[in-house]
C-alpha cells in the first residue's frame, strides 16, 4: 500500500470511528434502548451461538464490538476467559460498572478500535455481534483474514448482522423516510448473507453456516425504549415462527458461524 492509499484508508477509518463514537455516546449515555427487549435479544444470541457451535464450555473468547457488555456477562458461565473490546468509552465504562456489580471475574473489557487490536494471542472463539456491518466494505476481506489467523485450530468465528434482503428494512425506509436514518450511524450498511459466506470461505474458514435470527425484535428495541414488555415477548415469538418458515431468508438479521480446521 502506497502513501496515498494509506492516507485514504486512515481518513476513512477516522471518519467512520468519529461517527460511531458520537452515535453510540448518545445511545449509552441515555440508555436509549429497551433494556428488557435487549436482554431477550442477547439471550437469543447466546442460545444461537451455543446451539450452532455445540460446545458446552468455551475457553478463550474475543468479543469485538461488545457495547455495554451485556452479552459477555450472559456468556461468562460458558467460557473460561472473555475479552470484550469496543470503541465507545461510555459503553466500556458501563460494561465495567455492571461487571463489578455482578461480581464476574472472567471478563476483561478494553476501549479500543479493532484497527488497534494487539493480536498477540489466538482465541478459541471470536464473536462479532452487530459489528461486521460497521466495517468498511474495502476493509472487510482483510479483517476476516486477520480474524481467521487468530482463531485457534478447531475454533470458530460467530457474527450477527442486519440482512440486506430484510423485508422490514425495505418497508421501514418507505414508511419512515429520513426518520429511518436516526436509528443508524452514517457509515453502517446491511450485509448480504451469501456474500459474507463467500468472504468467510475466502479468508480460510470452512463449514460456514448461515442462520436467520431476527425479524422484529431488534428494530423494536430502539423504537420503543421504555416498557411494553408484552410487545417484546410477542416480537420474540413472532421472530421464532418467521425463522422456521420459508420466509426466513427475508429476515431483518442473520447469524454466521464458520470454523477453522
């Protein structure tokens, strides 16, 4: 990469990270999401990860884009060691506070960009919940290759992201217009499950499996930030039925799990 290319890459990185930090600063400072719905969602993610991996006890886990650490706290009984990293200072402060309150000792949280990660060890599992769609399209192949290189043999990579084919996303844009954008950072995008599957194979992973995981719950978490527990439970049930129907490929979100031989 020449000097000019590096400048363009750094400018793109700096712009993206500034947008992300600003957006999530508001989210975490104001806790602008439905806590009950978010916990339901993360418990569903945990069930998905454990059932797809068929592993009862994980060893070393790296979670990139850990946010306020709720998923890592749910995962902690099923892992020996977890490292959670996120670019948001507010998120990491909240994660450490809640970890201390829960008296959990096998998680380490770091406020760090994935660009600055010190890949000095291998992990049995790398988790990216709602993270890959924040990675610039040009940077994705390199990121997945670095992740592959730092998954231990026999380990796996797990991700969950919005689906570019999601029917509710299409409807949301039509109905909400410009208001739709307030729920997203300027640089994030939706991913094509088949394209990601191909990219994971190109990075070196094998046995890549796509699983559709969300229709209504994640959007509702940010649209209804207070109360309405009944709506969140109804949404969870609706999503379950949808994901086990022929319509699953048009879900709002999907998970991918891929293994390293």
